[in-house]
C-alpha cells in the first residue's frame, strides 16, 4: 500500500523500489472548494533539462461543466459582497504570494525555463498587482445623470448608472508569464464581483495552480475561483464556446486568439496577442542609451515576450555605430540555465527553437549579416544579431519569440513608419531621438497601442493602459481598465415628477 499525503493542490506519492525513495507529485484542480484529480493526467517536464516536475489533471468536458456550474452557483453571493469585503480576500492572497515568492518562483523557473531571479520577481509583481486591484476596486464609481439635454420633457428624469459584474470570466494565461498574466486577469475580475474559471497554460500549469493555492489559503469562497487544466484537443474549444462563459480574457498567440474571437460570438473578449515591436532610431539618438534599451528589450527571458523589441529600424547614417554598440553589449548577456538566473535560457520547447532556427537560416540564406556567432544547443539558442536585414526576409515580419534581433536600415523617418505600420501586428513601438516634438509626431502615426520614447517596449506600469491593435489584440488592459472591461453598465431611470 502506498501512503498518500495531501498538501494543498498536490498529492505526494512515496514508494520504495530497491531502497530508493521516489517522490511523484500529482497536482489537482480546485473546483467548488475542493482539490480534485481527474481520470487522466498530463506530465510536465522542465524545458531546460527534461526533469519530470509532476503531473496535472487532464479534465474532461463533463468536468468543465462541473467547474462552470459551481462558478455560476457562487456568483450571487460573491457579487453581493461589498468591494471592501472582496478586497480583503485579495489582499490576503497577495500577502501569501509575497510570503511564498521564493518557493513559487523556484517552481516557475524550472517549469518555463525562466531565470530564477526573474521568476521570483514575477511572483512578487503579481502580488503587487493583486494589492493594487483590490485598492482600485474600492474607487470604482457610478454616476447620476440628469435629463433635459435633448428635450424639456426629460429634464425631470434621473438615471442612476452603476457598474455590475459581467458574470463568469474565463481567464487564460500564457506560458511566458503564467502567474503574472493570470493574476492580472483574476484579481480585476474578482474585485469587480465576477467569478473566475482559470485555465493556465499546460507548460506553466503547476505554477498557475500554486497561484490558486494562495487564494484558497486566503479563504476565497467555494466556486468563486476554480481551475481548469487539460488537453487542448479535448477541452480547448469547449471551455471557450460554452454558454456559461460571459467574458473571455486571453493572452497567447494571434492564431489562437482569432479562433477564440470566432468561438466567442457575441460575448465580450479581451485578447492580448502577438507583436512585432519596432524600435525606430533617428540620427540624433543617444546611441549608448539606445543600445542598452534595445538589448534589454530584445533579449530578456530569451525574447519570449510579446512586448520584446523584435526589429530595429535605424537611420542608415548611424546604423554602423549602433549595430556595433548593440553587438558589444550582446556579448555580455548571460546564457545558461534558469537556476543560474541567466537572461537567455533554453526556449520553452523544441518546436519553438526550430521555428527561431528557421528564421535565422532564412536570413543567412538571403544575405543578412550575422554579427554574433550563430550557435544552438538543443533548445538553447544563443543571442543572434543580424544587420542588413531586408523586407523580403521572414525575420523582418514574423514574430520569433526567441533571442534574435534584426536591424533594418532606412533612409527616412517616413520609410521607418511605413515598415512599422505594414506589420500585421500593432502592439507597441519605440522611438529613440532627442527631439521630443518629433518623437510625439512619429508616435501619432504609428499603428500600435503604446509608443515608448527613449525606452524599450515593455508591459506596465500596471496602472497604465495596455493594448494592441490589428493582429495584436482586442480590448484594453491595465488594472483599472480591466476592471471596467469585466463589468457592464446598468442604468436605472426614474421620473422625479411622479413623487
């Protein structure tokens, strides 16, 4: 008989074979106040070294129905709480995350091949977002409107306008920030009075379940927050098209986001998708500052960020100097394993590494100049910088989600703007110049959600709006904006002349 020890979301199974103790972790989903396993499971391995990290349940469609039924049943009581009462749960969950940041960060680092220091920082930042969402919810306001603007007969009409929760929010986070981009969805929904079904990425699901554990320890009522793990082929479309879902909040690839948009039909969505963020560098830019920001923006976490700088559009007159400065800085980037807190680590899987390698091979075949040694060890691709990339190369347009940076030389600002705007994506952009009026004029013409001046493209701060246009998404994030998105306006009108 194998003794079992239940600890939160994981079931530890110990056995002895030939004197060796084996520890396997079978994580569970949190459904209607209980930790539950499923008949089938998915084994999670560390991308960097293949270490088995544990398994998560592979839910069936019937189990998804159970999640949604529990959430719907919990909605009336949760929405009836005051903002202050809901905020108390969020603050406590955030405190627990801060307490356990190192423990969760160690798991996160292994599971998604992220530098340990950055992984711990992701957990801490998530706690900060949850705290902020709790406080921002307390400031959510309605309004009272008086009639009479259109005709004299309506001047005694008064509308009381309030915000109400949309209902059941399906929150789907990506592999690259499975905790942070879960917290930024879950916390605004909860403070707004919504209930949540949380689907972490398969690679990142253990970390996501540890986030749920913090809310459970905080005492979140049964059914208010539930988790879903499983295979996309079985439940991927099902969880989205299910009629119980009132709002879908997704971060991931553009093809998947487009499919979610189709399945959502008339229901509101918030989609944070891909990007091909361009840094435009003018003749008068501070090249040392520019190079520093470009390298950090392009290569942190191996470039596996939607907001990474993915191409540089540089004026030809300063291109030689900038390319050399960037190449020199890239030589100092730490490359290695997650536990070493390296900036560039093995990519999330072989498929991702093969895709990046394909972009590199295409650039080489078409005559781009490699400024760094092109080196690959399994899923670990060393930082690659290419000069003289042209617009007929894949690297000029496709999102690599890896540590490769192309320089495209331009002869005018107009050409840079044109190339930037021809992308199917429109997430962010950056402009490097000491002429601020000119920078704002360029920013006004770029078809993106955010433009950074003399800084790298990046997410945050989290009270700022965050959005993409074109193939980069739909809806506006940022804590206040997310709360507003996951509520709906209700107007109650009465005529004071009746009293």
